[in-house]
């Protein structure tokens, strides 16, 4: 919450919030990002093996979501902060905050469901549309660049994947900033 | 984000991503994504707009259940606040 964002960054965030500008950025980023995943270019594809009403879901966001008592994401390093923060499923909403200088998250601050729909998912479990939720969910920062991309793909993302397996997760919903 | 999705999918857990940056999602190769041309920071829509948010969740879960090829990008074409959103028919996910 207590971010120091320059007026220039704020202006930049407003410009990038325009969908057409964001798509232009996405095109340019796409040219740099082909084959980021390293040597294994085959697209992995798993299937849901049970009805959704019996399946356990997990939420993962790259929108800089974390608990107020956790260390904020490091916005100073130019290559980004590849670490993640675990969000317990039963956390009170007021204990969740967002640290991310590269997008305008005032709307997500006002209603976390804009980017991290834990409340909706809890309701879907009550309505028996989804079977259950994982005991822990995950906040990343996104905007990872340079050598840290390898750190993310080789070490950190597989570590989270292993935790999902350990928690009996059947599917994941990922939401960007 | 697509890189995280791929790592999860690799251990046998299906993923669905919401994308606000279509070409980037396609280049990274997210296994399944729903793309909407909306402002960054708003993958599920506007604050305090539960029907819009639940519509996006429904669309994502629908793709999760029904996609049969890797790399599909679903484009529902929702026009931000110029669309009217209704409570989804969740029984269609069964």
C-alpha cells in the first residue's frame, strides 16, 4: 500500500491501461519472449480427470498480491522479484494487499475479486459447483526479466507445481496484472 | 504467467489463464487462455461488478473443462462495461 511511485510511472501505468496500448506492448513483448521456456518447447497439456464439482482448485495471480505481514515484492530490482507469496485459503480479506508499481491497482485494492477472486471461489464451493479449494494460493509479481526468467522456469515454478501436487490440487486459474 | 502455467501443466495439473495481452500469451504458450481486451489490472472486470467477474470465471472454467487442444485462446469479445452480464448457467459445466 505504501508504494513510492513516480508521477512518470503513474502516467505510464495510465497509458498502458488503454487496451490498444496494452496489445501493442504485448506484440512487442511476444517478439522477445518466443521460446522463453527453454529447450522444452512442446506445449504441456493435462486434462481434468474428475467433475468440477469434485475437483480442488487453486488461484495463482501475477498481480503482486500478498499478505500484509509478508515482505512486499521487491520493486527496486530491474529484473523483477521472482519469489512468490503463499495466501492461506481462510485469510481475512483485510490481510491481503498488493505491491506492484507497474499497473494501476486501485480498482483491485477496492475489490480484490478484480484480480484474485478468492471470495467468488469460496462461494462456488458453497454452491457445490467446485469441489474444494487448496489450503494455500499464490501471489507472484510478474514482469520477470533477464536471467530471472530461468530462475522462474527452472526452480520456482516447478517448486509451486510440486506444492500443488502435495495439496491435491486438480486445476489452477491464473490471473495476470 | 504462461511460464508458470506450463510448469503446473507439466506435473499433470490442468490450468486456465485469463489473458489481457493476447500476443504475449500466444508467444509464451499458455495451455488454455481466455483473452479479453480490457484494461491491464482487470482480468475479471470492474470492481464490485460480481456478474461480470463471475462471467469471466465461468468462461475460464468452461474452457478448462472443454478444451481439447493445447494452446487454445478463447476470445469471448466482451466489451468491458458496454456488455450486460448475467449470472452464468453453472449447470453447463457439468
